[in-house]
C-alpha cells in the first residue's frame, strides 16, 4: 500500500513540475528551467560547433602577407549554394542548435521574452549564418535581436556583428555611420570597444581611407586583451603605416608585434621581422647586422615553417647590395622551401626574371616570367603587368637570337679553310670526349641498377614459406610487368646488352669478377666529323647577303626596342653603335644615327649629341633627319615623298573603305620609313583597317602589337587604352531580341564584284527617300568582308516598319527594288560588323 502511495505522489510531483515549466507561463520555475536547458544543452553544443567551424576556417585560410591583412582571420567565399546545401557542417549544426533552443525554450507572450537565453540563441544563429557566408539571413538575425531585445546584455555585441555583416555586404558607409553612433551613445566594455574599432578600421580600409583606419586599428589593439588578436592588429597597423610611407611608425608597430613573442602566433612575429627588413635603410643602416639577423633566423629550428619567407628576404638583401649570385641562390632556396604562398612564389620567379633580364639573358627571363604568370590570378593588375613584360620580351628574344646566330655564321664565313678545320676539329673532339664520359656514366649506372635489382630479388624470393605464387603463372602480374617495362625501356629487341642503345662500348669482366669499363669505340657518326659542320657554312653570295641584312635589321630593332619599350638607353646605344661598325645597308645608317642622337639627348650627354648632330648634317644633308635637326618646326606634310603626305593619302583610302590597299601600302611605308616618328601612325591605321576587314580578334591582336612596340608614342598609348578599356566592353556580346530595340536598319547584300550595282541601288534609294518624304532616313555603302558589301538604310524604328518600307520600294512601280533584304536592329548590326558573325546572328535571331 505504501509503495503505491509513494509512486502516486512521485507521479503527481512530476506532473506538477512539468505543468509549472510550461512555456505559456512565466513562473520562477519555468524561466530557470527553460534558461538552464537552453544554455547548457542546445546553446552549449551550438557554441562548441561554432568554435570548431571557426578554427577550421582559420586553419584553412591562406594569409597573403603582401597585402593588408583582413581584421578577421577567415576567408569567406561568395559562392552560390543550392537550397539545402551548406558549406560547413559545423555551422549547420550550430544553426540547428540555435533554432532548437528558440523553438523549444522561448517563453514569449504579452510582447515580451521571459527566457534570458533566447537573445543568445539569436546571436548564435546570426554568427552561424555569417560564417557560412549567408550574410542576408545573418543580418536578419542581428536586426531581430535589436528589435525584440533592446535591453539584452548582448545588444552592443549584436550591433557590432550587424556592422560586420554590413561590411561583408559592401555597405561600408552604413557600417561607419552606425558604429560612430554606437561609440557616442553606448557604454562599451574594452573588448566591445576593441571589436567595434577593428570593424571601423576594416570599413575604412575597404574604402581606401588609410589614415582614418590607422587611428581605429590602434584603438582596437590597445583595448583588446586577446593576445592573438592584439598581434594581428599591431601587424595590420604596421602595414597601414607602410602604405602611408611612414616607415618609422611602421617599424614601431612591428616591434610591438615582436615584443609579444610567444603570446601571439609566431607567424606574425616572423613576418613583422621580415617587414622591418623590407623597411631597412640601405644607405645608412648596418648591413652586416641585418645579414647576421637573417642568418640567425634561418638557423633557428622553430623558423623552419617560414624558411621560404626568410630566404626570400635574404635574397632581397643580397640584391640590394649588388651581390646578384647570392641573391639568385637564395631566391632558388625560397622556391625549394615552398609552403603555401603562391604569391611569394610568383614574387621569387618575377625577381629572378628581372635579374636575368638585367643580365641580358632574355630566354631565362622569359621562362621565369612564364612561371610567374602561372602563380598569379588571371586579369589582376600584377598579372597584366607581368604579361606585358613577358610579351615585350618576345621581340627581344627573337631579335637577340637572330643577332647571336647570324653573328656566329658571319664569323664562320669570314674564316679561312684552315681556321674552320681547326675550329671544328676542336669542337668535335670536345663532343667525342663528352660522349665517352656519358657512356662510362651509363655503364656505371647500369651496374648499380643491376646490383640493386639483385639485392631486391633476394629479399623478395628467399622465403618459400611465404605462400607466394610463381610470377609468370599470374597473367595479371605479367601483363602489368610488360606495360611497366615498355614505359621504362621502350621497345627493345631480345639480345645481349639490351639495356644500352650504344653497343660500341665494350665491357671487360676481370677474373676477380669486378667490372671495368673500357671505351673501345665511340660512335663514328657524322656529328664527330669536322667536315659535317664545314659543309653547312653558306657560300652562296645571295644567302650570305640575306644573313647580313637580317643581322643588321635585328640590331636596329633591338636598339629601338631598348630605347622605346624598356628605356634601357645604354643597351640601346650599345646595339645601335655596334650596328654602325658593320657597316649596315645604306637605308639604316641615317635613322640609326638619328636614334643615337635622340638617345644621347635623353641621357643629357651633350658631347655625343653634338657629334651625331654634326655627322647627320654633314654626311646625310639631304635626309629627312638632317631637315628635322636643322628645322624641328618644319611642316613636311607638303612633301609628296614624305611620310606625312603618304599618311594623308592612305587615310583617304581608309575612308573609302579600301582596307586591303591600306594594309598593303601601310606595310610598304612602315618598312620604307623605318625609324621615322610617323611609323606608329601607319601601324595604328593598319591595325584599324585590319579590324574593319577581319573583325574583332584580328583587331585585338593588331592593337596589342602597336601598344607593345610603340609604348611611348601617342599612338601606342592610344592603342593600349583601346585594348585595355574599350575592347573588354565589346569582346563578350549577346544579340538583342527583336522586341527590345527601337533603332533599325534595312540591309541589301552585294558581292564586292558588284560594287557598281550597289552604288546604283544606293542612288535609287536616296532618290526614293527624298521623293517619298522620308527625310529622317539616310543610306550608306558599308564594307563587311573582302567579298561582301552592304547597302544600308538607317533611321528606321521597328522591324515591321523596316519590312514595310522595303515592301513599299518593291511594289512602287517607279522604283521596283526586288533585291533580297533583311532587317536588323542597330545594336545587333554593330555586333555583326565588329565580330563578322552574320551567320551566327541569322541562326540565333528569327
């Protein structure tokens, strides 16, 4: 009886407690029961998941210390997600726990929340969405807290997180306005003040207002007690001062990072030391102390993860003190110690490219610039700069190769028979010695390989109890073995010495069993005979003359490239003055001397300027260059043989749409007026004609050539501007649908061979437009391709209107224009003319 009584009482108590904890009541028991359950169950697990997700984001984040670090040590990506997808399971779990706490433990009635943990649940919800890059839902969660829980103890934190989210949404102005209001009205704790100041700094950084950002980043660093965050903020402060070119202030900030030592992550300390090394004053600083400091950092075992950065800065140090061999060695060391920073790798390759360019080793420089481009993000400013530098090297490499090769051939041509025989005898002897050395090395390597294979075989097959089956009974293993053999050795005949291609190296086996290699005979092929090479030396006078001309033009082009593209005036002088010593063909002598005159003028070497001025005026008095020097203000456009007059003629042809003739004559004038300041004008006109004739891709290529080859001329700058600004706007296109345009054209298509018929039709159309009082219409004869021209009626307002006008012309007994036609909107016509894609238009637009 007693037991039944006790059970009944227990059930009654449970029922009473459960009913007293109802979410529809705000009793002391209800509030505390729901708050404790929310805090130590759902919210605790949610916070744990959020922390774990944040740590994962931080660990996977690859910092770029060559740019201003973001305040938050995370990299949030803007990726489109399908419904139901999540980027991170930890943040998904955190959001689920926050929602669970709200749904199960909220005590909201009479316009008030009675569970003090629900605002924390909304904070968790907003943070989980924020770190999952779902910023709009995150903003909704933070705004909900501000609206429903204005007295929450997390209200200031919610305001700061709202502005963090606004910054992620590129609403920096809104964030700054709200944070200023927060500073003025709220009483913030130290960590809240630090967070708010840090976010204010991030907003100013995004807006490129660096001086304002410095003030707030300093406040954030001073008020935070989180030493990891403090180290990061001090480092960013140093970066900002560097951006303001205040190196002393920057170094003080980096010293603050270093002073934290092990209290802050080591990565900040190492990069702070590297940043100070970058700021080192090589004119007045103690170079030996810096060298010793860098060496000590490299020796420290704790710095092994950062050797790539340390070696890179050491390479910069040696480059600054002109110890280029050591600089190259340390750049290569930095490359070998690659960790994660592709940006650092790109900088190493770029620096090596610059070093080899300065050494005039252009092929190596080009290879290093290629490697740089592979590690840079496509279409960034740095990528475009390196790409332009690499493209500029194409011509340098080409002409340097021509100059080097042709110089060698010309030297051989100038030798006597005995000198040639002596030269190539020595050359083939060196080849033979190398072949012998290579053969000996190959045999030694074979013996090593055989011994190694024998050792492995004994180890594998020595134990019959292992249960292994005979290899050749396993068809799968045999098949795999055959494939592996062919991959390693290729197709070999079954014969003695099958491993070696050169069967003329004989191996003697001594009685003691040791192997000694004696070279009995090395291949006696043609490559070891001096006569093979002597026979290839050209003897035909026309061939030799062409080699001379090609060599001379290469030197002339190199002089112009170094002068115009790279502004390497000393290299330009070297190439041009060497050209004059050959001597070159007559047409190159006056422009070569004129460019030397102009180059020495740029270097302010008055003695050499006067020397070449006198040379040109005295020895080439009838040349255009003498006339330019004697009368710089002279107007030469009336000279019918001059380039100015030829250009006016050519431009008239361009306006007449004679593009083939413009291109052909431009090439003649560019060659004929080599070195003249009018050449870039001919090049740009030629590029424009190519674009009108062949379309967008050909125009883009031709413009790039002008921009790269004449970078300092007005035409080159204009070409570069069109290439970088205008072309990207028209490169990608979409045809407009017919119902969206209010400007139309009516087109009659003709073969180029029927140009007279086209002109006759245009005249008839003009007459019809005048007589029918369609004064707002006009016509043109437009070039489309070398085989096609259009007669175009402009000024129509719709497709139906265009078609109706064509039918009127067709049915009118006075005009009777029965030719096929088509209507096209003005925007689509522009696309068709630029990209030469009428067939694509006809297939896409009905």
